[in-house]
C-alpha cells in the first residue's frame, strides 16, 4: 500500500517514468489503453503462491482520488489485480471500483483485494463479528458478493499476537466457508516487518501478504539480511508475496540525481524492475495516477532490468542511503525513548514525496501528543543510533513544522 510511492507537487507516486522503452511497446500499450474491458489481459501473469490463482504481475493501487474512467482504462489495458481498502479516501475508493466493475461487467475478470482497517480490538470469539461486519460493508460498496482476498490492514509489531489468535483464524475461515472471501492475508510496512513475516510463515493460515519492498532491500546487508531470510521462509511456505512502496524514495533527492539524470537514467523504472527480478515476489502494486503512468507501467512489466540500469540504480542507492529512512525503527525509537521516529518520517514522506499532504497531517496529528514531543536529547540519541546516518533531528523538526 504502500502502501504503501510518489512524486512532488501533488502528483502522487508517479510510478515508472519510462526509460528507453521500445517504440513498438509504447504503440502496443497505446492500443491497449483504448481496448475493450473484456479483452484479454496484456500484462504478464504469475501464479500467486498457495492461492494457485493466475494474476497480473502489475497491480493497481487505489489510495488516491480514483476516477471511474481511469479504473475502466486500467482494466481494459490488462491490469487485472486491484488492491483497495475501506480506509482509502474514506470508503470512496471502494465505491468507485464497485460502480465500474458492475457497469462494465468485469468483476470476475479481476483479482480484487480489500482490507479491514478497524480490527484493532478484534480478538478471540469477538473477532468474527468485527471482520464480518466490516467486510459486509465493503462488499456492499464494491457491489459484489465476494472478494478474492481480504487483508488485515497495516498490522504492526504490537499486533503480531493476532496471527496466532484462534479467534482471528476462525473468523477468516468462517468468511471463506460463507463464500465471502476466497483467500486471506495482511499488509505491513511496520518497523517489525521481519517479525511479522516470521509469524506469517509459522502460523500457516495466511494465503498472501503485501509488504514494503524496494531496491534498497534487495540484496541489502545488516537488517535486510533478516528481511531476506523471512521472505525466503514465506516463499518456501508458498505464501503469495505482493510488493508495495517499491520506489523506496526514488523520486527524492534531485540534487543527488543530477549526474545520473544527465546519463539518461530513469530511476523509477529501474526501481520497480529490480523488484520484479526477485522471483519470490509475484505482484507489484502501483498507485498509478495518469494514463502515461499506466502505459509506462505496462510496457515496463515486460522488460528485464538492464545491466546499465542496475549499475546506475546502485549508484543512486549509495548517493541517497543516508537520506532515506529504511524503516528500522526499533533502533532509533529505542534510543528516542518512545518518540515514533520511523512512523513520523514515513508521514513526512507521504507529505513531501507522495503529495498526500492532508492525509499526512491527519495521520501525524492522530498520534498521541506525548509521541509528538520532540525532546532534543532523545532525537540526538536516535540520530546517533541510526545505522544509515540520517539527519534525524533536522528531519523530525521539519516534520513537526509541516505536519503539525
């Protein structure tokens, strides 16, 4: 979802500004954008883990102000994996999708995922009602009697216990038995992603997961060795793996990118291709906002990462490693004695990189006041604890100024 990414000036997550894409591929993509919604999919397909379902490797994210015409065009162009949530645009995303799928009669042509964001107190015998009530509301908005997969949305390390809760497992099994969902999963971009994935592989009842994963994680060291280990574990358990937030701040730091840009390097394309090269990851969910994003994504989904792109992307990673929050919040937040550094920096990224200014402010302001107190001594300790050398004091003060 993530989730969770973007470009400046309100153009949310301008995913994949094409590199040197063959003219023929672009021509084909233009033709596809004008195609009939019932036409055959043009995006390459993969088998999504233990679900056994054939899905397009490119998925459409919907956490922005959707237009019905764009949704219809994406389906017509061959994107048949759609990711949404009851929380996106305060339920409006689900309503738009439902209208388009009903009108175009394409519901059975897409793999549809939605998420429950109201589960925080769901546990034990009471979990079934929480998940069913929220799902029923989503099904009504989506104008369908089932979704292909239903997620626990944005699970954190503090909620890992839910995954071994018999009541939560029974709630999802009940929804499957009732025919309201085919599969179950979760999304996570928490600092304790490693621990969450470890538990997913252990409990065995989740069919797929969506995680923050980008070129900064592929083949990384230190903390990322642990991430690679648990991704391996989930892959061996045949859990379907879906990547979000694949840009990893690729649109940021233009001053650091000048020399690479002069070489014609398009970092957004290389970033997503890097994720597609990881054979363990089946789907990349992209929050596309323009028809050119859609066209370029489709063309890129067919191409391999070139040696030149790989080399330049590595240069970009090294140039910006000390400016991008890698999400290892257990280090800085322990030093900061409770100040949620990684969370605040993620909201700052929503504001500055994805153009989601109002959403970023709302999320920040929803944090407990004590969590937002910027105690200089604690922030300096957090900065000293950061293994990537981020200027945490400056970044946190910038966040307080822009998001308060």
